[in-house]
C-alpha cells in the first residue's frame, strides 16, 4: 500500500510538472488544491507535499493563506542555464563516446534517422515529435555517460529550457544546422572519439543558443 501511494504521488508530480513545462499551466495560474484532489482522487496531504516539491524546484510559488501559483518564466535566467548546460553536454558526449553500449548506440542511430527524415520533410521545432526525438537523442547520450550526477543536472537544465521554448513558442524556419551538428556528435560517439563528440556537442549547443537568442532577443546572449 505504501509503495502504491508513493508511486501515485510520483505520477501526480510528473503530470503536474509536464503541464507546467508544456505551459498547459500558464505562468501565474492558480492551481486549485481542491480541483487537483478530485482529479487525482487523493487527499490534500499528498497534493500539498507535491506542491512543496514543485516549489523547491522553482516551478510554483506558494503564498500562505492565498494559494499556489505557477512560477513566472524568468528569461534572464536563460543565460545562466546555458552557461552550465553547454559544458556539461560536452562532458556527457565525451564520456558517452567511451562508455556507450552497442544497444544504446543502435538506439541513438535510430533516433537520429528519424530526426534526419523530419528535417528533409520539414517540421516545426515546437512540434511534439521534434521535442520527443530531441530529448531522446540527448537523454541517450547523457545516460551513456554513466555519470548519475551529469544525468541529474542536465535533466533539470533541459526541463527549464523546454519550458522556456514552449513559453516563447520557439519556431525557427530552418533546421539544417541542427541535423548537421547532431550527425557530427553521433559520428564522434560511434567512432569512440571523445574529443570530437565533446567538441561537436558544444558546437551544437552554442549554435542553438545563437539561433534562440536571435529569435527571441534579436541579438546574441552575452
């Protein structure tokens, strides 16, 4: 019973977190405790515990005697997110080049083939298909690093990034650079060339920052 309750609470947390990341719950929106209890068929105690977790992670703001609100998207924090994300992605790719299993490499190649097919057919970066494949590619690389600390930190940075992308409805007109840089990361990992994998992962992320900042800010992030 205790394990089932814990799993149910974890499922609720992930559901609410995904709604916030995907901006189904808008910044500043009030999250009604009673409505959530009814939806998830649970009592107020686990909902309050979940809200506390979300608050500690920076996704909601709890105002005593007022309510719980979805946190605003802090565009100023994006610069600091990428200052951490870029080098960590490089390290993850470098480690993955020497630690990836044959099964993981097959998965990485399969995901890239799908991304490559999308890029030739044309698709919007805001589409769920893109987000799913992009996350899968990076997640495989991260897990293949065999470094739990990297996986944990990069996962949180990715969530913050994805929320921002959904918030601004990021939708570039060309993605050739994206496919090309991912291909080179894959080549580095496949050839067990950690130095190349790291270099290409950093290039992929810095190019993304440039495209993103031009789209949203009209200039590069400094």
